[in-house]
C-alpha cells in the first residue's frame, strides 16, 4: 500500500512539473495569456485519462502534456491549440464525445479535437482503401483548420521520442510512416526544427548502427568543427560590429539523417561530406529599415572577407519558398581552403523558419492578407489533387508525396509573371499547372525562345511559352516523365475516362459476339476468353476488344466450346512449416502440409543458413548479411526480406504496417549472396586486369559476370559477384579504390 502511495505521489509530481513547464513556455510567448482555459483543459484531460498508463509505464496524461508542449514551444500555437492538444485523445480513448467538448470548451476547440480524432491511430489503417480515405480526411481537415495537422505532427513527434517502448516491427512501421508522410508535411509547413527531429528519430530506429556511427563521428569532431566556426566568423563579426548591427551568429551542424542521406545519394564516406558545418547569421531589423536591403548588406559584409562560390548563391528573400522560408544562402571559401555555407536571415525570417509559416502568420497578431494567401494557395493545391484521387491507395499517396518534398524553382511566363514550380519539373508539368486544356494539348514549348519537347526539364529563371495542337492527345507514356502531382492526377483521370469509354465499346462488341454465336455472356465464358488471350480481368478483355487489339473470331469460339477440367482441391498453406524439437533438442520439420497460421510478431525473424530457405530475398534491393532488413508478409503468405532503405520497403512501412516483421541476420560466412558493383574511372590499358586480379586472386571473390562500356577516355563497369556479407563489400570497395585509375566504386 505504501509503495502504491509513493508511486502515486511520484506520478503527481512528474505531471505537475511537466504542466508547469508548459504554462511557463506559454507565458513566455507572444500570445495573449489565457491560462484559465488551459488549466480547465488540463484538469479535464487529467480526470478523463485517470488510471491509464502508456507502454512506457508513465501516466497517460504525460502524453497530451508533451504534445501541447511541442505545439506551444516548437510550433508556436496559442491557447486554442494548446487546449486542443491537451484534449486530443479524450474523444478517442474515453467516453466523452465531441458534443461534450463543444459544450465545455466551445465549437472551435471541439472542431480541432474532432479533426485530430478522425485521423487518429496514424494516417494509415489495415487496408489500402482505408489508408487513402484517412489521408484524404487529414488533408481536407487541414485545409479547414491548419492546427489539426500541426497538433497531429506534434503527436507524432512525441510518439517518435517514446518509440523505444514499442516492438521492433512496430518501430519500423511507425518510423517508415513518419519519413514517408509526416516529415515532408512538417517541411512543407515550414517546421524545419520538427522535420529534422522526425527524420533523425526515424533514422535512429530504422538504421541504429549507421546512426550510432555517424553520431560518434560528429561527437568526435565537435570541438574541431566549433574551432573552425570560431576562426571563420571572426572577420565577419568585425564587419558587422563596425556596421552597428545587432546580430547573432550560430554554428549549424548537420544532423545524422541529413549526413547519411548525402552519403547514400552521393556515394561518399562521412569524411567526404564537406558541408557538415554551416554558419547562420540572424540579425535584428531596426524600425523603418528595409529588411531585404539589410539582408544584402550582411551578405556584402560576409563576402568582403571571403570569395563566394559563383554557382551557390540562393536568394529566397526576394523569392520566398512555398512554405514561407526566407533567407540568403551563399558558400564562401575559408582561409583553410574549405567551402563554408553561410545562411543570412532576419529575426522574423528565423522565427518563420523555426516555428513554421502557418503557425506564425495565421494564428498570431500582425498577420497580413498576403501572408495568409500564400498558405491558402498551397492548401488549395492540395484540395485540387483531392478532386480526382487515385483509385489505388499507394498510387494516391505517391501522387500527394510528389509535391510535398519538392524544392522550388521560378519559371517566367511570356507576360513576365513568376510561377513557382517543383525542381525537376518538365514543360508538360508547367502546362498542366497553368490549365488542364494547355496540358492535354501541349506539343512542346519555347524555352528562352528555343524550341523544346514536352519532356524538357525546366531550370529556375526559364521563360516558357507553351505550344499546343488540337490534334494532340494524352498518352500513357507521359506519366514516365511528369513530376508534379497535379499533372499526374489529371493525366491519369483522362486515361481512366478513355479506358472506361473503350470498355463500353468492347462490351457492346462482346455482347454482339455472344448473341450471334448463341453463347451466354456469363462469367465462365468471359473467363475462358481471358485465359485464351492471357488477360487477368474482364476489364482488360473489354479494353482490348474496344481498342481492336483483339478481334473476336473463330479461335475465340473454339476456346468457348472447350470443356474446363475440374480443379483439384488444394489446401492453402504458407511456404514455411512449424518446427518441433526431437529428444536431442534438434529442430525437426513438422509434418508436411501442416500450415503455420500465426507468426510471433513480438520476436524478430532470424536469418541464418538454416532458415533462409523459408524466406524470399527481394529482387529490387538484393539484401545481404549486414544490411538492415525487415520482413514483409505478402498476400500469398510468403515473407519477403527487404533492405530497410529500399524504395519498395519505404512504401510498405508506410502503408502495410501490420505485415511488417523485424528481422536480424545470424549467418557465418557459409553462403554467398549475389551483389552488383558499379565502377567508374579512366580507361587505361590493364585496368580490367587489375580489377579482376584483386577480386579473384587477392580477395578470392567469385565473379559471375562483367559488363564494361568505354567512352571519351572513361569507362563504366558493372560486375556481378558473390559475397558473404556487407564487410566483404567494404573490403572490395576499399581495395579497388586503391587502383589509381578508379574514381568511384559503389554497390548497385
């Protein structure tokens, strides 16, 4: 009894301290001090969740307090947002209703709590259709009151901070979902600080070894990085002091996830990532002074001591990003002979960058119509995509994702108007962004007065005049090079409409054929024709007939007249069986045909020489021992092993959480796994001989195939070989890089 009383007292102290910290943070903000309603919401939520604990063992009320703390401190929401955060789980987890919340706290808070409840449990459910619907709800609610998604992002950030109490399989699912949707949403809403933490926490749980390795290297180099920062900024401080400017200079050290991403995309080591350290200058603007002009004065002061890189000036002050971000980025050559990125922004710009465009302007005093319109314009673009969502949930999510994480470029119309577009967009993307008719009939464009095709990739500053023809029609191949969600959605909608029309024609032709030959238009006969033509569905058959790809005739009639043999009844079973131990304790296979209907998801799969035969290795990423992997149970009951960073696995983690299994390697170098190396270098006599000599003689690696292309004094080689694990790959890459002519070796 005494122990229980002590625990309750400790819980009460913990809750009281956390809530007081929240109130202190709120009182230190620029918001009006409505603490009474926050107290009321806290006491209500505390009573509603009384006696309930989280998986971590702490009282449940600690979670709503933590979410409210993030919403207040990291995002900058006021009393309405804080109350909604404190109450966000009440409707879902207790007997209270939205009506109860409305009666006690008013319609606005009830509306936000209702919005968060509708998208609760993560964006995704168990089935694909549910996933898409939940995500649509999120986006629609978000356009009504942006605080719904801001609180949901806060909720996800706290869940990520406490993810250690979950099972590994659940960790991969939640981390994958976070990277796939929540981090891009946070980025698009200008929540840079939150986005970085979401990415880093996801990385920590998905790739713990890589995370630990990079973090250790950062810790080791920390003092050296700070010393470089101090020496680099001395002359800049002197210039800014002479100008009489009030300012702050911060060292900006890259996060582990950002470094790892660069290592993966650029195929470089940690030591080769040159922009780990950046310098950020945040200055105060005196009343009456032009903020943009002050920015460029600071830029000029920085450049007076160091030479700027001619291709690395980014002016987001004159042309802000779509999420409201403003700053000047430049890269300067330090006295130590290294490039250093410098970010320059005012205190207001810094506030927007850290706390988010939406929260800063829409729910604080001093908002302007222009600022609000920028946010509403983006929300309208999201609504446009929802007008014609993809029928397949994963396609729909991918379509939305196309525009969430895109960097922006500026394209100019013939009339001199600036249009913001995602980096990497094409002429066709631009045509659809102006009007669907222009996109549908686009045949090319004049870019800077030069004729180009519809797949031409636009650059920032290009002046674009779209060219059209009334004879142009939408083509399925267009989806191969478009990059924006709007263009993809419109093209697929048109193709689906044409497909339906084609199927209608096909159905009429098929019915006439059946009637003429006195056959029943039933599913048995339609299946016979599908089988005869190698088609999977009735819709495919109708489309093929409607488009005259298939012409019905005598051969089809013969197929209809054939008798279908009776099928044998096969018992459905999974491709692996229970194992039991014999008297010696050795594992023995269970009786043939005995299915395993349940998998213990609480324990990771062990991938050893004895168990590998039960699983299927993914063809797209070719995992080998040493790779961070996971298992996925497909619809046939097979367990597919994927690398965790594989593109397919990323989608599966975000959309098929209940089918994800944790997996660990336990191999001992007895089995060789296929791996592909991509090598580039200078074409010299004897290079291939050196490569094969190192592989086969020094490293004793079995080479399966070699393909080499040479052009303009350079060569590229693709070598398929057998390795035991990732350490083999590291050894091979290290030894091959010692050949003078070789520039790059990477695993494909």
